[in-house]
């Protein structure tokens, strides 16, 4: 099977989707992903896009145990008055 349409989506973009990544500064690299950084929407390369996703995943994992500990600390305080009645 032929692959005539491969990359046809970026042919209409300026410079065929290539430019300078706003994070790593690499030039003439495909910058097809838009990310919001410090309130500005910038185009980033796929390597920086993956880096940002991995950092968000790690932060979410760290925040999850902290969120589970907070309700656990509040739960005994709520159960104590109910047990007294």
C-alpha cells in the first residue's frame, strides 16, 4: 500500500510545521504541539511535549498521596463525636 498522504497535514503549515522549540531552543525541528507556559501558548517539539507530560504525571502522583492523607486525618475527628452519641 502506498503512503502518498503521509505528512499531508503539516504541508499547509508555515515551513511545514518546522521552527524553533520554545523550551529547548532547537532550530528547524517540528513544533506541532501547543502548550500553555506562564500564560502564553507556545509551540514545542515532541521531546519537550513528552517532558511536560511526564512532569505533570509525576506531580499528580505526588499530590495524590497528600490528598489521601488529609481526609484520613479529618475522618477520626468526625467519627469521635458520632461514637460519643
